[in-house]
C-alpha cells in the first residue's frame, strides 16, 4: 500500500463585513478614542453595544458614552500568546466592565504576571497608535489606579467619517491528508496511470476512488487501472475566463468516461475546435512535463463511441 | 420539549449506538473511511440496511476539515442509492439527533440513522474554534477555546464555587472512569500538568481527537423489534444564551437548566448523567444547573475530559446514556450536549428503559 499523502493547506480570506448603525457607531468611536454603549429599554448600558436587546430582543440604538476605565470581572492568564492575539508577550484575557456600563467587554490586559492581576482590579484602555475603526483600536487594557475616567465627550456621536464596514482577515493552517484511497490515486497519477477502485458489491469501478461505494455504502479496496483513453459523455463550453487561469476562451469542459471506469471524471478538451466537440468523442490524456495530472484530453482519431456504450455514465 | 407536550404521541427510542476509538490523528483515513465502520456497526446491531432507514441526519463542520461541503463526501459511506431522505446540521450530532427525533415524531419515518464525525487533527483546534465567535468584536482578537473556558473557571473560583484542587479531582475522576471505556483517548492517571491558560491546566482540558459516532432511532413497536431494551427518549430540548460573553453570568447555565426542565429531567430523579463538559469547571456549572445530586452517576464513560471529538462528543453522550439503559445499568438517564464558548448552547435529553 502506498504511503498516505499529506500536504499543507492554508485557508485565508479577508472577510469584508458591513456594520449597522450601532456597531458602526461603536467602531467609529473607537477610532476617535471614544467608547460608546447602547441603552436598553430597562436602562442598562451594554458595552460592547448590540443592535437587539439580548433579553427582550427589542431593537435598540440609543448610544451613550462610557469611560475608558473599568473593572475586571474575570480574567485568565495566557502564558503563550498565539498568532493574531492582541499582545505577543504573556498577558491576561479579561472581561472588563467599563465605568458606566452594565456588561463586560473581552480584551487583553497587559500585566507583568498573573500575580499582578485579580478580579476587581481597576484598568484602563491603552489605545492603538493607529486606529482604523475596529476592536483592535483598543490595543489592550492596562492596570490603572486613578479615579474613574471621564467620557471624553458629552454628545453621543463621534466626529469624522463614519465607519461602515470592517475587513477581518482570517487564516487557518491545516495539514491535509486525503486518506488511503485518494492517496493511492494520486500516487498512481505520478506515474501517469489512472487507478480506480471496484465496489465488492455492485462491481462498479469508481474514479477517482474515495474509499467507499456511494451506491452501496461499503468500503472499496480492489484497485483497477482504467484508461488512458475514454469517451466524452457530456460537455459544456466555457466562455468566461476565470481569474488566474491561463486558458483561452471559449474552451470545452467535459465529463470523460475512461475505458473500464463506471463513473465519468471531468477534464478540459483540447486539440480540436471547441464547436466540434461532441458526445461520444474518443479522447486521450495529454501530459505536460512535470505535471501531476493530465493537462487536458485530445481526440484519439478513433470513430465515436455508440451512445448505448456510455449512456449509463452520463 | 417532552413527548407529552408534542403533538404526536409516538414513543421514540435510541436502539443502537456505535463509536470509533478517539485518536489524536487519523490521517491514514479520509473522513468517510473513518466513518464507514461505525455506520456498518450500528446497522449490524439492528439488522437494518441503509435502504430500510426512513431518515438520515448528520452533524459535522467544514472548519475542522478546512474544506467546503465536506459532509457531502461522507454520504458515500451511507450508500445513498436508491435516494435517501437526508439532512445535515453544521453542529454536533446531538443536534442532528434532535432533528431526527422531530422527524420521527411527525410520523414521516419510523427509523432514523444519525451520525456525526470530526477530525480535529488537520488544523489547530484552538485557532479553528475562534472562528465561531462574534466576528465584529471578539474573533479579531483570536481568543482560543481554552482561554474562554479559563475565564469561566476563574469566575467560578472567585464565586467560591470551586478551586483548582476540586477541578483537578474532576479531571482525575473522569480519566479513571475512562479506563473502562476502550474508545476513550485519555485514560487512567494523567499529570495535572502546567497551566495552559490559568487557572486551567492540561488536566482540566479535553484531549484533542478525531472520531465518529452513530445511533439509530426507532418509533414504537419498531424499536421493540430492533432492541431488547430500547432507551426511550422521554424528552429533548435545547436552549441558547446571548452570544456576548460579557452579558452572561459565566458561573451559571440557565440555558442548560431550562432545557432540562423542558425535557422533563426534573420530573423524576435520574440515576445517570452523561454531561458534555469539555473543561473541568464546566462540570461544576452543569451539576448545579441540572440539579444533579451526589447519588447520580456522572459520566461513567469518562466524559469529554477523556475524549472530546468535535461534532461527535455530544452525540456520544446520548449514545453512552442509551447504551447503559440497553445493558440494564440505568433506568433513567440524562444526556447533555454543548456547543459554543462557555456552555453557550445546551441540549438535554432524558432517556428511560422499561421496568425489568
């Protein structure tokens, strides 16, 4: 049995999110070093503010400024900061109830060590040097033993252009392993062979194999080499060029039933004008130097296959 | 809700349960390759074939695999021909079981296959789980799952509800009980270890593992035909609390309490409770919220501190509770599943065996 393959897989995406009136006001405020809460109908002030009362579900939008100082309601010492977290040196996670607020905000607390942190301790916001209208405009909290801070302003709304959206980049790192069956398929491709697996129950040969017969729900193990030639069972003509794809349009994308396979796989058809591709066309793979899978399939020159031969594979 | 409250009066039971061993890595098998033996095992226990199953429901998460629509490939293991009636929840399989239970209550099906699976090994689970948090105010700070559980643990310690020694004892008891569970990942004495995020040490945190689990539900007489002592579901309910951690009292779990009440858990005492408490301090919260006395056997399987496969650990709690009833070791059991940070969402099922 060939070795099971593994490879790094990075999923990275800049999530662009629009903000409503409440979140927009809050994040605009942070940019201006102003912390805004929202008033509920029963008079509580929620910081960070939300658009709907978590108790009554009423829509709320009455913004009120709170102080940049507050009290730790609970905390946890983080000895080994992870990528993306607010501080690179050991810090405390803390829920902080700002003066004037009835709920607590989660953020990092910069302190020399766990002995310097306790529930009930007084802290204040340390602002980021550059602020863009995001929760990270608060760099962190820091210990503070002075009087409660005063709101910086008296009117509710901060100045400047309003923040209407955030871009939240996210990156997760994985080690992808395709498992036994697909590893065998990929390993065979490296020697320009195509290997499927036969279902022990219905005897169909699946390409690419996934280790299970999707019809019978049983494991497949018997390897069967298929192709290299095959038959176009159905196709479409692609007219829009995909980003980062170096293929001229229009081109043909087809389902191809390799000889000996009971399932069509898909591939691009080349070596023939796009408008002459047809169902039943006999094709063979074209490999480019160093490629790990066929670049495309081209006509073999054989007579077209009879419809009856491939109609079950459409 | 309890069965009596629902419109139907069908009795529905868990009639079979199967699970894989929970392993730190399973990269030699794909998800469907990991899942298939469990599906076959649970079907074999009842003699049912896929084609006999009225409804199929699964739970899993794309964020664990790092791939979109990953659950569709797992369907290969079910054998979806002829076409099956199928659904999926992007949650722990306990919630897939809830959906299947309601489907059976409607009378549209008499049997249901529920399965769930999760491979945590491809990614960094602590980082992956940050992506379920509020994307505006919290996720950009990347607070990981241990950090959030540690905030809850400190709140409990400050409230005088527990201390670090008591938390260590919960972990030790769980892994001692797990010595009787061949599927568990972390069994026997384990050093309490260093702080991961203080006040939680490694011994207060669940092992990270991959696994799959499956149960079969059946209604009425069908359940009696398929199982000698069905585990009748007397009620299931699930409740959620506010997303913002700073709005909640982390020392309490009103959602778990309400779910238990609506599931009928407080109508008569239970003898067993399978709690999905991935962190030691969460067991303290749940024991109080669910009003479990010292006479209730809590997590005889070892619970989530011995094995906590994402998306399957909650379904396994229901399966373990049901299996205890099947074996005659319990007459009335409570099963609990959780999701989200600091016990944000909670599901409670009450299972009963008929008098012997």
